[in-house]
């Protein structure tokens, strides 16, 4: 958000808003270059297209945005190799970081655009151009998008500027942002709540295949998530600056609230909203985990509640997630990039994929192929093969099996480039912002938080796990299909289900010092699918978080989950202080330059998490913004803070 002078703000509000129409929303208009001040031809549909397009910004929900900066990188999911150092990866979080500034500004460009959409819709309704039903449906969609943007900002920066003015139509200079200062977390969360409650009342019903359009059930799911996040903050004392959450809404002065919610009450409210989504009958788990993320499934995707829809048009306007985080970057002819991704799994990510009930996958895994894991999510999320130092052809034998576990990267976002693609970042893609499995796992967390029945809570986790281990259906529907093998050059020996005997042999071969011919497998699986031995709230939360890490891999949730439950510092510090890699000791596959990336050692200054401090539960307010606006206060713990 630019606060030095009003000409800059005018450029954002008008130029950005109508330029977004030109890029994303004006395909049916004869004149794309009409005057930026001419709004008479803008229908409610075109106004909303411009608003929705803000979520597709590179620094909002594309590869350089929230999922990257405040998502799964720098915690116990993803890291960045040493040759591409990043302050995010090593949690060297400083106010001057350009990535934080870009994310901050991209979100405010979106907020100004959405606020202008609200103003335009109000103007058209007042002039009689919109009927009441169309007006309420349209304005509630814009307010839903504003809630999404502010939810990102408040979780990451804790005290953003709250900008709700919608009078960016006639004279933008009437809005003097130089007078703006940080809002309290309470103020931001109340604004989000008010927008989403409005959406619950006025948004349209969900439509199959239209998850990129906000619905009333999407608003319920998101508000439940908001309540869950706030409940965790209160319960775990995350926000230190007098945070409270009043029961009233619409108060000008929140200090006038007579009563605040307790964390238990908020967990209960969240659970109630999740229940409404679950019993609505509108959503169900896709039988095949891989299908959730495939463009061919978009029209029949029963799991997606709200998604950010990227559409390729051959001009680089699609998603770059496949380029940045997919196992292969660039088309088969080798242009753009010809090697695998630079973003790699942290070793501890694999701890959740248990081989048996007593030993973690990461402790016994050799490496021998086929891999001894029967969890669909591993097979779909993890690429354990690459194309380094080989020519890309359709011969599957050209694909090298990657025995450097620390260099494994994600597989779920790989996409073909369209025939007319001229740039990287030009793939059709629906980013899964809210999906049914997420709601089921959040419901489990809410039940635990409201001190409900642990068995009931874990049943929601088990529903998700049963899909992950539904191997008969997975194989029947193709699993990793022959089409994938020929199109993506995948080695079929790497991605396939192992038999009981193969599993037993692999485990013993990798553990000669404790070989056991009676290693137990159950019904063709390496683990018991249902969790039935959870006896404490702590164990339940740990199990839920472990399941969320596997299920929601690189969907931007991990850091929020850890912050909400008060364990971010513990998790990141454990990555930094882990002992020397058992993989390096056993297989000799890890050169010194790679070990630090996945486990680290006490003498390496670039260990992930080594510099982590408690105030890093939030990002700093970008220093560049504070240089433009002296009223912006820095978050406590960072340079320049008044503490």
C-alpha cells in the first residue's frame, strides 16, 4: 500500500482496477482500452471478474505469494537448496525483506480493487441499474474476497492497515491514507467476520464445477476457519497485545463490547459452521486423491469448496505453481527450464508416513524401489525421481531414480503446457483454497478444542485417512496411470503400490541390524488406517496436525496450523537441532552441502530455524512501507519496534 502521496494511490485504485479488467475481465468488450474513468459499460459480472482476478496475483495465491512466503516453506514441509539461499527458508525474518513487501502490496492492491468494486456496485444499485438480488449476490462476493485478503494479512502481519472505504469513484484524493495506522488484530478479525456473515446471508448456493465462485457454504467454511484461528490464538496466548474478540459486531469502538468470546466458545462456533458444511450434502471426498488437483476433474470436483481459478491464455496469465513447484519445469522440448524444481521437502516431512506402528518411515527407509508406502498422498505429493543430468525423452529408462531424499520435490501441481503456451507460468490451474478434507480435519480440531469427545474428533480424521489408504479404489481408477508415465516420463517402478511381501523384504533389507521376518502388515497396508488409541487432547492435536501436513501439502496451511496451535517455534527449532542424518550415515547419499538443508547441525549458520525467535510468529511490517508512512508501527521484536 503506497502512502507517500495520493497520486500513487490513485494509480493503484483506478489504473490497477481497470487494467485487471483489460487483462482478465473484458474479453467480451469490443474496446479494451476505453477510458479508465468510464464505468458506465461495466456490468456486475465484469466488476466481479476484476475483483476475483486480484487473487491470481503472483504475490497473493500464485507461486510467489502467501502459500510460499507464509505457507509451507521454512517449516517442516519445504526448504530451498543451498545454491538458492532464502531468508524465508532459514527464518531470517527481517523488515527489509523484499518478499514481505511484495506480498503486502499485492494484497492491498487487491483490497483497493475489491473496495472499488463494492463502491461501483453500490453506485449501480443506487442508480437503479441493478436489481436487489443481483446487487446482494455481487456485493457479497466482493466482500468474501476482501475477507480472504484480510485473513491472509492478519495471520501473517498481525497488525495490518484496515482499509474499508469504498468511495474510490469520483475523487480518489479524498482518501488520505497518510493518516492511517495499524489496526488491532481485533479490528481486522471483526471486519472479516462482518464480511463473511453478510456472505452467509446473501451469497449464492454452491454449484458443482464452479468452486472459483464464492458461495454461502464457502463463507461458512471460511468463517469457521477464522473462528478456529482466533480460538487457537486465545487458547495458546499467541497474540500478546491485549487481543480479545467481542461477541458484538458492527461496533464503532470495540472497547465498548461488554463481553468477549472464550476460546471454547469460538471452537464451538467453528464446529457448528463446519457441521453445516458437512451435513449440507454438497461436498464429498474425491475417491482418488490425485483427481482433486487435475484440470480434467474441475467440472466434477465434489471436494473443492473454494478455489482460485487460473486460466491459461498463452500470454503467461495462468498459474506458475506447476513451473515453480512441479517436478518438471518447462515443456517436453526442454525450453524454459530443463531441470527439476529448486524447492525440496524437509526430511522430517516423511516422518508422518509410518511404515509400521512403532517405526517412522524416515528411520527405516533405505532407499530401495518400489517405495514401501501405501498412502496415496505420498505417491501424489512426492516426486522421488528427477531429470537432472539426463536428456528428456519418452523413454522411461531415461528417468533417474532420485536416491537423495533431501532433494525430493512436490508432484501434485505438475501441469501440461497448453499448445499455445509462450511463457512459463501459463498453466490452467485451480488453487485449492478451501476443500472438504480441510473442513473435516478442522472439525476434528474444533471438537478437541471445545473439549468434546476425542473418539468423535478422530473419526473425522479417519474419514480422510481411509481415502488416503483406499488402495483398491486407487488401483482400480488407475493410480499413477500409463498416461502419466508416457506424458511425464515417470518410472513406473517408483510410483506403484507394493505387496505385503515386497514391503516385508524392503523393511528387512533396509534394517539388516534388526531384520524381522514377522514385521506386521495389515490388510495389505503398512499401517492401521483408523486411529483409535488417542487418549489425550495433546495426542489428538498432534495427530491432526500430522494428518494435515500430509493431506494439505503445499496448499499454504502449515505455518498457520503451527502458529494457531502454539508449536511453530518447537517444530522449526527441532528441524534445526536434529542429529546428523540417519540417511547420510546409512546410505552415503548426502554430500555435506545437502545435509544442512534437511536436518542441519549445530555448527552451520544457515540451518533452517536456527535464527527463529518467538516474535517470528508474525512477519514484520515492511520497512519500506514504514518509510512512506511514519504512522505505521513495527511489530514487537523487530528492529524499529517501540518495545
